[in-house]
C-alpha cells in the first residue's frame, strides 16, 4: 500500500484528525493540549494492531493550509506517513464509512462531531485498511506515548533558548483566562489560585504564562515580581479565546504555545488551577521521560 520503507510492512493505517473550530476552551488547551491527548490515545492503539500513523492537523486552528503535525514533530518507534503522501494512495476500505472518498477532508466542527464520522478505538481492531480517528469522545493520555514525540531541530533550538533564558525562575504560574475564566470571574479565580501559593513569597520572581493580559495585570498587582512570558497578549481581547483571533502568524503562535508548554513542564515548581488540560498535561509528562522530547537536560 505504501512505498515508504518505514511503513511498507504495515498494511493498515490509523489517521488522527483534529478539529479546532468548536468555540470552547481557551487557546492553549484547544491549540495543543487537546491534540496531545488525542495523539496519545491513538498512539496507544496503532502499534497493537500494526497500524502506521498519519497525523492530520490541517484544521483551521493549527494550520494555515501548510503547517501540519510534521512541521513541528517527528515520532519515535512508530511508523508514520505524512498526509500529503498518504492522501495520494488508493484506499480499499475505510472506517467509519462516512469518510469514504473523502479521507483528505479537513476536520471541522460542522461535521466532525457527528456520530457517523466518529469511531471508538476499542480492544479489537477494525476490518478496514484505513481507520479514521476524529479525536472525539473519551480519551486517555499516557506519559510513555507522549514521550515518543520529538520536536524538530529548528523549533527545538528556539524552545531550548527560551528555557535557558528563563532558567532563573523557580516557579512558573499558569493563569488560564479568556472564555473559561472571563473578566467577571477573574477575582474569584485568582483568589482560589493564590490559596495554592503559601510557600511562595511576595518578593520571589515568578514567571507567568497566560492567555489573558487582564488576568496577568490583576495577578501582578499582588505579586509585583511576576514577569509575563507569553507574547502578543496586548493584541488580544479577553472577550474571545486567543485561538480565534488572528494577530500572529500560525507558525509563531504555535511556537509560542509550545514554549509555554515546555516552560511549565521544565519548571521546578508550577502554580496552576488544576483544571487546565494544558498545564495538567505538561506536569504529567514531567513525571516520565520528558527530557527526551526536546533532548534537553536542564
């Protein structure tokens, strides 16, 4: 089926699609953390049934029509084929059937959440050459699976430079704002978050990653030594998730998301609300072989 030597021995493929245009969640969660969750869930399935992986992140949040998963990442020890090459192949059978003759269709919330386009990655494989996982329904993520990711050298070097730049900060604070914690909820949100900061003195330098400049300013009033890391926030409005506002190029926006993610992951101490998938996943991966993803041992 496939000419690439890395996947030639695999007679079946699992396509991972992701839609990002359903207006829920904040920018950081929707743009990357949710993708990591879906990716990890699918990676736990494909090798068991000798399926190669095709990651299609061509949706309108991650991609500008050119960017894809393979722009930023490689994958270790799992055969992978890029969408551009895979969609040129002739496919004999696909599950779910709704994807027949349209497996190259760009995922969009207008249809992706319909039951006809979804499937459950069960204990038994499907009798089909191609299985399309639309990244909907219940999903589970695993440290070992996510540690199979390798950030490509160009972006790896940029991310590591940022980690080194902010290495003096012992504590990273993740403030989750926009449509999950809008302006009317900021005071209550910060009151709850700062209850977790008993061991942090008011004069300790704090590095803040957030998607809300308004939320940062309120936090900074109480912790004047706090430094904002996340760029471009002065160009966003808190009335709408940052991922729905086009103020930076997709490649720069995605890179900054990854920088924030790895800063949380590498931090000695992280203050977070405990509800954000973005920071929860970063700290969860830290419990495993997290340094392998960047190849950086801080």
